[in-house]
C-alpha cells in the first residue's frame, strides 16, 4: 500500500515536471514568434532582403547578390 507521503511526493514531482516542461515549450514558441516578427519588420523597413526558399521558408539574400559583387 502506498503511504500518503509517497503519493504526495510523486504528485508534487509530476506537477513540477509538467510545469517546467510547459514553460520551456512556451518559451521556444515565443522566440519563434519574436524572430519572425523582427525579420518581417526589417524587410518591410528595407533593412534586409529575403526570398522564399524551395521548402517555403524565408531565406536572407546575401549582400553580394544584391550589389553584383561590388
């Protein structure tokens, strides 16, 4: 039979794991949103140039391709 102390300890550990796992997952998603909005804003303001890649992702165009090697 499981004692109350063991049950409470297991419950607390599982809850803490779920909490930190959720925070870490949420942090990664927020970083992706921030980077996407930053790149969109920089392109809109004319600071960078981008193009759609073969896989549908946005790729930065190197400066040498924009200046014809100068």
